[in-house]
């Protein structure tokens, strides 16, 4: 094994500032950044552009932790304890590690098992997007969401390990499911692609050439961070870019109207029902929409009043 410890778990806990500084060094890509570098991370986890700005201009020390980060920080020791009880073994502290043979690779590990394998602790909140929850396979398998697979494989490569263990707490049933990613042929192919992507990204950092802009909110936050002060000035932009935005805005309005019409058609079919369901491609019933809030009022119409209103008398007609 050629992994080397850069910062211990105790050192990371003592100084988040120094940890952010260490992982944001140019020429290093960490496991939690790798999916963003490949623009394959969920929108709340960053983009290639946002990671690039941290490497070139330094980390944003004042950025508040996301709710997902706060949840993970508080639940990590709980989940680690649950895993130790379930597996019957004691986990070791993690820390920030790098690979001596490939020094551009780094990873902050939650824990290590007794054989030195990375243990990546996760919590899955009940309110998370349904499609993302469905990306988790059966316990004991290697089927996990794509961005977590990328993170785990990068940890595996940093440690030159043959497996990564992922204890995932499903919060709604409060059940710990353990996933295991082996270093098989598929993992080796993915790792090869990830190494190439990291080297290409580091080349952009070295040349201070930003990666392509994407739609991700993290990209917008990174751009605004570079220009925090708004001045009373105008910037002339290409006409073609302005027309593209105007055309898309019109299409968005049209699509919103079409969606609202479909929603009304669904509501009309639902009546007083809470859920609308339909068969999916597997022949299973899936929820299409749930009525979140109903604001209907119940009116008591006196006898004879309905005929009076139908006759148009509410308009003043005879």
C-alpha cells in the first residue's frame, strides 16, 4: 500500500480551516470532489467550475455547511457505532490520505476497518428525492448512487484497497444497510476514467483555464463569489446569447402552462383522492402526483338558490 496520512481525524476536528486549505491545494482532487469534477454530482454537491475556483482562488472559508453536511456530521458517530455493533468489529479513525504513487489523489475517510479498508458512512433522509433513494440497491450489494460510487472508488484507489464498505442509515425505517464495492473489472474501468478526468482537470487548474460553465447552482455561487460587489455598471453581451435566453424564457413559460394544464387534468380525475397512480414500464403502480394541500371550502347552498344562480341572476340577469 502506498497511501500516506496527511491529516489525522483529530487534526481535522481541531481545525476545519486547515483541513479545507489542505484539500483545496492545486494539483489534488479529493474523493468528495471527484463527482463534481466530472459534472456527475447532484446539484447541491458542486460542479467542476466551483471546484476549479477553490483550487485557483482558495477555499471559501465562510461558506456555511449544507443541511446534508450537518446531518452527516451529527449522525456519523451514531452510524459508526451501529455498524460496529452489527459487524462485531471496531473501526479505526479515518483522516485525510493521499497516494504516494499518484499524489494528485486524496480522500478524507470517515473510518477504516481492521484490514485498512475505507469505510464511507452515509445517511439517507426520508425527504430526499425519490429517484435518488431508488438508486440504492439491496443491502449487501454494490448498487449505490453514482456520485457515491465515484467517491468510494476514489477512496479505494487512494488506499490501494480491494473493497470499500458503505454503511448507509435509511432514516425513515431507521435501518442500517451495508453495501460493499469490490475492486472488480467494472471498478477498474471506472477508476481509469476517473484518473484521466482528474489529470485533465488539474491541467486546467495549472493553466488557470476554467472548465465549461454548467447550469448547476454551485457554478452560479462560485461566479458570484469571484465578484461579490455589485457596481452601477453595464456590460455589453453578445446578441446571440441574449436571444438564446429570451427564447428559453418563452419556452419555459409555455412548458409551465402545459404542466399546469396537465396538473388540472390530474386534479379533475383525482376528485377528493390524495394520490394519482399509473402503471410504469415494469407494470407496477407508481405515484404520479400527491395532493400536498387542499384549500377547498365547503359551502351550504340554500334550497332553490342553485337554480337561481344557474339562471344567471348572479350577473343581474332576469
